[in-house]
């Protein structure tokens, strides 16, 4: 919960759709794109944009962008304008680079030697400063402060070996991947295809789904011939609301072509020898929706395992287990299951109070927290409470909640945090407060329990977090190896914000 209150945020979400079969399609592509974005709204609330294309020769691109939530940015008249598309890509934004203005709203559409391309990007380039200089040396002006425009312009540059009348988009994308190792998941739309791209380290998520008839959505009888369209998304949680089934992840370094004829893997760009994948570990901890699937496992299940591991590492003499609603609920349930303590609710959330990180100073932020919750006194009066949270970032959020519970009758409040202390900034697409603002780097951390008013505070260790996440992947790989005789894939996660060990060398 404190992630939400402290201003830590995911940069954005991307989504794309290509109708199968004959065009013009009967599939409402604009509606599919909009519903896909609504399901990814937790990944960004600043702005949203959709670009559709009819896929003709020459193609017609139609764009609509707006500030705020998807429901605000796309009124009915906007969807009417987009309705003739046979394919499209879209984006919802929470800025980590670039200021929050409509001009920074994605997808970006630019003219190239071979026609228009549209690009949507999730992530943050670790060497953006050097790349901006390189693009400008080619005489290309940049109109925004966004990394995504930089990517678009790099794709527009013609590779040395490309013939004048035949654009080689795989070569262009590979050239981009050579220029910058991480962090990005990209959707590139050109004429009648979408290219789905994930950086070689797989730092940001990207997966593919298949739209099938509603009557076959939950049955095993839907074959390739039943496919009504293909979708690609930052998270699989967007699939169910549009009648799509999870198909597979885009692999780290993979370039996938999506067309009305289906999907085709075009290439996989390798990492430097010896480097492990570096999927962002905080997708599991906080950012992703609990019903999303990463690396073959559901996020909700992983969070429960984190809670169970936390109970093993940090047991407590207490009467009940609870949580601050609601992102840490799976971890709290896991803690209760492992410890044998009953899980109860201690707080009632007022869902109509705005997110407190929007408020400008600490005093108003603390008041916002106090207004946001009511104490369910009958559940815990006279009892010792273990309160499980997903983080303590600044310490401003949890302190008034502890005070509220003690004033309402809790005899003790023990804080258990289902992730390790955040100590370092992220340079790969997560908006984290400055190093000085993080409570783990301040003198108060030496007695954090006293600072926030708790009876005790303990965090999940880095080793515990990694083992809880990789336990499910190892189990899945073991089953796959038994059934297919294939060797296991290498597994790795980015823990830079916890350990300071970044997957690549940072350039300044």
C-alpha cells in the first residue's frame, strides 16, 4: 500500500490488437484496445493514446490522445473516429522521463522513408542521454523529452545494409537493440503488422493473447481456426475482459511479428555471454495486477509465497494477522497460513478518497491517509496484531495507521513487510523517490519501529524474495523438462533497487 501513497509508480502499459481473417474486420478493434487499456490502468493514469490503422496500401493511421484516465481520454466520439482500424496499438502513461503533457503522450507516429510507423514503449533507456546526442548528430530534432520519441527516431534511421525500396524492420529493431540494452518492451506498427519487442534482459513484461469466440473462451476446443484476433499486452490481466486467452510471453530479446495471418517469431537477440535475464522483481511485489501471469506463474500466488516466506523468516507472538488494503492482502494471507494465526480485516478503506501522493506536502499526505481508512474495532480490540504491508518507502503512510489501530484498541502492532528495504533508485522505468527520501537510507531506519510507532518491524530478505519467486518457476520448468525433454531456461531478476547491483553498466 505504501508504494501507492509514496508516489512510486510504473512507467506505463502497452497494448496492441490485430484482427484475423478478412479485412475490413467485424472485430471492434478500437473497443478491444480501449478495454485493454482500462485493464492496464494501474500502470499509468497520466495520459492515454490509441493509434489505429486500416492496413491498406497506402495505410491510413488514425490517432486519439488524452490526459487523465482512459475513461476520460476516450469519449464515445473518439472511439467512433477510430472504428475503421483493422489493427492498432495503445498506451497508458505514468511518466518517469518526460513531463506530464499531451505532447509526451504515446503512441508516437512518425514518417520514415517507407511510410509512417507508430511506436508504444514501456520502460526507460539506461543510456538515453548518449542516444539523444547521437540522434541529433544525424540532424534529427526531438520535440519531446520522452525516451519513447527517441526510440521512434532511432527506428526511423535507415540501417547501413538496407535497400532503398525494401524496409528491413527486423534489422532496424536489431540495430536499436544493439544501441541500447535495456529497458523496453515495444510495439511497432507498420502498415498491416505489429512488431512486439522485448529487450534482451526482459526487464519489462510483454505477452501475447488470442481472441476466441466467447462460447469457447473457457473450453479446450478453440483451435487456430477459431482465432478472431491477436493481442499483445504488458500484462495478461487485460485478456479476460476482451475475450482473449493467454498464449505465451514474448521472450527476452525476441522480435515477434503479429499479422492477420497469425504470429511469427522473427529473431531473438542474445544478451552478452554470461548475463542472466533481469525481469523487474517489483512487478511481482507490487506493480502488476494479482491476476496477471509472469514466467508461467500467477502474481497472486507468488505474493502468497512471499507472505509464507516472511512468516518463516520473521515469526511473531500475536493473535491475528491483517493487512493494509489491498495490494498486500495475498502476502498477509500467506503469512497467516504459514503461522497458523487467523486472518482478519482491521481496516475499512474509503475508496473515494484520492491517492495521497498527489497531495503536495507531508502534512496533507498524512491527513489523507487518516481520511482513507476506518478501524474495524470489534475485530481486534484487546489483541496483538501483525500488519503485513508490501513496503515502507518513506514511513509517512504506515505511522498514522499504526496510531489509528492502537487508539482503536490494538494492544500491539507488529509490522511485517513482504519485500526488502528499497535503498537505491531505479533507472529502468520505475519512478522511485530520491535515495535521500528512502527511509532505509535515513538515520531513523536504525530504530524504524520507534520512528513509526510499531512494536516491531521486520522485512522479507532479498534471498527470501528471490527464492519465493523462483520456486514456482523451477517447479514449472521441472514439469516441462519431464514432458518435453528440453533443458531449463536461465532465470534471473533485477533487484537493483534493493541491492544496488544493476544488470547493465549505467551511462550518465
